[in-house]
C-alpha cells in the first residue's frame, strides 16, 4: 500500500468516526432509546457534537507541533467542516423540534433566551470559515486567510458562552469542556508553542 493510499484510509477513518455519533443518535431515536423527548435529545447532542468537533479541530495544530505528524494537518479542514455540519444540524433540530418551523415564535424566543443570539453568532462565524476553507479561497485571500481563520478562537468562546447560558444550573459538564478549551488555547501562547518542539525532541531522545 502506498503512502497516498494510507492517507486516504486515514481520512476515511476520520470521516466514519465523525459520522458515527450521528448514526448512533439516529438509531437511538429510531429504537425509542432517546428518552421521552427525542427532539430535545437530538438538539442537545448535535450541539455537543459541534463543540467536540471544534475542540478537536483546534487541538490539531499543537498536536502537529508536538509530533510533526502530517496526518493531523490533513484532517484539519475535514474536522472544521464537520464542526459546521454539527452546528447546522443543531440549528435544524431547534427549528424543527422547538419552534416547529413556526418562525413567528422566534422573536419571543430571542427575548427569553439570549443564548440563541450567541449561538447564531457562532454559527455565522463557522459558516464564514467553512466558506473560505477551500484551496481556492486560500489563494484568493492570500495573507488575509490566516487572520480570518483565527476567528475560530472567539467562536470557541461564543460556543462555550452559549453552552454556559443553557446549562448554568448545573455547570459540572460545562467546566470540563471549558478546561479542555483553556488547555488547547494555552498551547497557542508563544512560550508554550515554542516549547512543544523541545518536548518532542526530549521525548525522542528518551
């Protein structure tokens, strides 16, 4: 098997792994294992799925610096697009199961639940990143591409704020994700980023 075939297998495995939670949740709903409110079950889990994918996407750069393995770089765009896909499914679940596609309710929902506005801002940011994730967009944007894609950092903050406003009565799970996000973002600090290659070299010598 050539190296190229190996990379295609790696990408295919990542694709199937990212798809697996959706298949599991669909099976749970179909078999009535999703609880008494399957719509809310899907709403919650697709939102968490978007957060998982965003954290995984942002972890790829420090992992690449730490290991110098090309495979992490190869799946960054794929996981970024999966983040957008999960976020879109989250919004679709809200529109179907909470609003019942009655858009007249949206105004009152926005007043009562400001976390919806925060979530929509995060979604718009993800859509901007998804729309400019292609090689064509990278060439067209040139030096502006990297600053634009650093929007992923404030988007993570918006997603965590959205989650916080939803679950503030019980923050144990939120704290777990916030700590994971803080650790990932800490690897972006220049002293930590510069230290990662030194850690790799120390481990390889050991």
